[in-house]
């Protein structure tokens, strides 16, 4: 993963922070217990660790895995320092840190390999991940890794509904092409959120909570918060890649217009997602 892609993961942190559903989060914390064993698959730069600490999960074990060595190295180097900056007691280790009474490690690993090696977990977290892999395969692997009654927290699972404002005549065609390109990738699903809900409901465990987690990025007085202008640049790049694989009337003007609006601080973007909390059978 390049520096630019690592920057994207960091830039979307403030977007994710606004998006996640507080009611689903509260259900998670009510069921989680005081000292859980947590596996965070596709952990990226480790920003979910900050969520957990802010929510009061400061004991137990947190193990973050990602297939990309660069982001794992970034997480090991940056996340302990970020925790210390926010006031938590931190002792750095070779693979992570101890933060309060929470043992933290980051490892390069494939998500499914890490799940297969795990057993008796209290919680598996898959943030912005369930739309990247087949949903049923993911839930099968998670259930095998969880202890009876263990929790699967899958926040910010993409479910389509990509919106850019102000209106452009090519919006509908561009959205269709973008979602079609996602569906064309092996294992991916542009409407994974709703399919995840259905799949969890059909299992022997309990679908404890579902909530919307929409990304919304808008300018304030012609400027974007934090590094969110860069985040929007990346989103437009993803759409441009999709449009390059097909023919959409007005696509060139659409991209030029959207990039001009972004540079002027006039572009608003939204994408629909779901947070899902599932409990394995007792």
C-alpha cells in the first residue's frame, strides 16, 4: 500500500467517526463485558482502537490484523503515540503496546487466516470490510472464531446509495457504473449492508442491532474538515477508475465538474452504509 492509500485510511477517520450508529455501539458495549478478547480484521491503520478506548474498553486484548504490511507498520508506529497524546497510559511493545490494561498488537495477516487460527474470541470487529468479501463466507469464519455468545460488530458496511451534490445530469448513470464496477470484482458487493443483515438474521445466533452509518462529507464556508478534501479526491478517483471501464454519456464532464466543485469547496458527498451487531449462538 502506498503512502497515498495510507493517507486515505487516516483521512476517512473523521468521516467514520460521524457515521457510526450510536445505538448499535451502545448495544455492543452492553453485551461486550469488561475485559474482552477482540480481533479486528482488516484493521487498516488501527483507528478502531481509538474508538474502543474512547468507549471505555480499556482492559482485555485487542489484536488488529491487516493484509498490508505498510499499514500494519504505520499502526504500530502511530497508534500508540496517538493514544499517549490523548492521555492514556501507554507502554510500547515490539508488536504494539499496552494501553491502560488493554494489550494491543498489530500483525500482518489475511483476515480469514487470522479467523481460522482464532478460537473463543469475545468479539470480532470488521469495519468497512464486509463489502469486500463474500458475506456468508465471512460470517461462517467469524462464527467459528467466536466463543459461544461472542459478538460480531460490522460497522460502516457499504450499501450503495452514492450521492454527489449539486445535481449533474449524468449522476444516475455514473452511480450505476460505479456500483456495477464494485459488483464485478470477485467477492465484492455494492449492497453488502442489506445482504449482511439478511444473512445474519437467517443464522442460529441473534441479530442484536442494526443501524444506518452513512458517510456524509460537506464543506463549511468553502472548506472541508481535517483531511476530508483528500478523502473526496480519493472517492472521485475510485469513481473515475470505474468509469474508465465502461462508456457513460457525460462522464468526462461529470468528473471535470466534480473536481472543480471540490477545489472550490462546493462538493457534497454521501454514501449509505449499515452497522450490524450479531451474537453467535450460546
